[in-house]
């Protein structure tokens, strides 16, 4: 009897310090899992350190491990997409390479999957080892996007989750370039359940996300899942127009009653500067969306695979894909292929 397959998908960017600590924990968990056929797929997201040679050694040492190397750094969302695209059979489980998502919890995720859940997502109870700014900005972000997005996005939820085969298939159909995975996972729907856990501190190395990168990530999230900001510009415009109208009436009345003595330089400047500001903000907002539309219209692949190595997984992965279309898996080959 063939057991259902579970592939752990792990994106790694310059994780040479964390990976050797993570791998034994993963293997220990796989040994515990009796009801599933566990595999590990690493995605090297354009690392410049020893990450790839470490991953190659993992693959050589264990037939259940595969590794994919992207042609450059495409960012975590694209790297995870590359990994998930390779999972053709069974479920997938996403983890961070830095041990912040404890692998020891995987059996609990699997138990929910066996109960029929499609999307088992870890929600963070605590965030150990993260700075005050990171925690507050994260909370703020989840509140804002929670209000703006029409697809409810659970708060304090990262990418740590298990996706059933049909959830994966649905996800594979969404090829938008600006990917906000947390939102896409929620958009898919199906049977969902939260699994609360304590988020641990990074086991080694340092975070790859600076405050600026997080800000851009937040913008990505909001613009991919909400058009409320565009509408906000309209309302802001209406409001200023209404105020301007009232002001105009006052000015005319004042001139009629008291005559016009060429005063009002400060008011004039205030109005001009204020309106100029409002117009620029509105233009900028439109620009944000227009820019994304432009990116989407180019229809570029989401990632490029450089090398793919795996010994025992020919049926599920091994074909480097261009990542362009969901349905062209394996029809075009880029780079070297080792099996
Ligand atoms: N990561 C990646 N590509 C990137 C940046 C990060 O694949 O361009 C991976 C990284 O190796 C880690 C995960 O994404 O496995 C989360 O990154 P990190 O721990 O730096 O983020 P944080 O936990 O601080 O938000
Ligand atoms: Mg981390």
C-alpha cells in the first residue's frame, strides 16, 4: 500500500548556518511520521554562501531529499512557489529554513490533514527573539489588511502551513507576479483550521527581511488584496472639493460685505499646497496599481530554475520548469538536470 505523500517545502536564502541545524530535526520528524511518505524539498533562492553545497550534500545523503536552485534571488514568495510547483503528488508543508517554525509540530498538521482539512495554518502565539518594532509593525499590518481586504486574512499567520493536494492545485492556477502568498492561501478557501504555536527565535544566521523590505511586503499585500486605497483617493478628493466650495462661498460673501482688500496670501498658499499634496498622493496611489498592472501584463515567468537535484522523486519533481504557466510543467527545461 502506498502511503500519502507529504513534501516539506523550504525556501532558503543564505542559510548556511541554520540548515545543518534544521536538517537533523526534519529527518527525526520524518522518522516519526508513520502514516505518510515524507519528503523534503529545498529551494535555494539565489544564495551567495555555501547553502547550495550544503543542500547538495543533503540530497546525496538521503534519497528523500531534493533541492532546487533558482537562477538568482527571486524572493521568498517566488521561491516557495517554485517549490510548491514541483509537488505533483500529495500534500505540501511550508517551513522556514531558520527553525522559527518548529518541525516537531508537523505531526499535528498531518493529523488535521488526515481529518480532512485542506489548509492547516500555524498562528503565532508568541514571537520569541523578535524586536519590539517588528512585533508592533506586524500587528499593525495584520489589522490594516484585515480591514481592507475582502478576503479575510488570518492575523499572525505566516507561511507555516500544510496544504492538501486540491489546495495546492488551486494555488498552482494563480500565476500573478505580485504574490502575496498569505492572501492567496486564504483566497483558495476549502476547509481551514488554525494551529496555534509558539514561534521560536531563529536558530542561526540573521533575518533576511529589513524594515524597508517589510514595508514593501506590506504594500504588496495591501495592493494585491484591496482596491480600497484607490477609492480612498476619490473620497479625499470629494471632501476637499466640498471644503473648497464652502470656502469659495465664504470668500465671495466676505468680498461682497467688506470689499476686497487683497488679503489672503496665507490662505491661498495653504489651499494650493494642500491641494497639490492631495493630488500627488492620489496620483501616487494610481501609480502603485498601474505599475503592478504593467508588471502583470509582461507575463514573465515567476522564477527560473537553474538546477534541480533529487534521487528518488522522479515522479513528483525533477523537471525544472520555467514557472510561467501552471500547465507547462516539465515541458521546457532550463539549466542542468541531475538525477
Ligand atoms: N528567504 C528566501 N528568500 C529571500 C529571503 C528569505 O527564501 O529573499 C527565506 C529565508 O531563508 C527563510 C525564510 O525565507 O527560510 C524567512 O526569512 P527570514 O527568517 O529572514 O524572515 P523573518 O523570519 O525574519 O521574517
Ligand atoms: Mg525567520
